[in-house]
C-alpha cells in the first residue's frame, strides 16, 4: 500500500488517478493550508484530522472551480469548511482584560 500523503488524499478526494495535475494540486493544497492558518489566526497544524479535512475540501473546491468569474454564483469557500474551522478560530473581541 502506498504511503498516504496530503497530495494522495487530495487526489482521492477528487477521484483522480493520473499525475498530470500534481503540481497544481500541491499548489492548491498549500494555498488552502495558508488560507486556513490566516482564517483561524494560528499556524496550520499538519496531521490534525479536522484541519486536514478542511484543507482537502477547500483545495478540491478551488481545483474544480478555477474560473474567477461565472454566470453561476460561486462561493469563495465551501460551507462545510467554515463549520470545520469554527472551533479553531481565535476569539477577537477588541476588548482588553484589565
């Protein structure tokens, strides 16, 4: 059985059996992990199953929806990604404890 890497998981998520888009897929996965880190307010933790699932969903969505504009209304981020990341977000209130 081949080793499971984030790239092989993403290819499984997309049901891809070829290597033609590996560079693009790796780029989308890296961008998703960086986006998630900025969204939650801390570094992306590789190996965390929930964060990894969010990254896979986001990278797969970006891979399948590559156009910047469309006649169909597109979301920037699939709904499930926000739900997965909600418990990880740093609370920002603007209030300073005294």
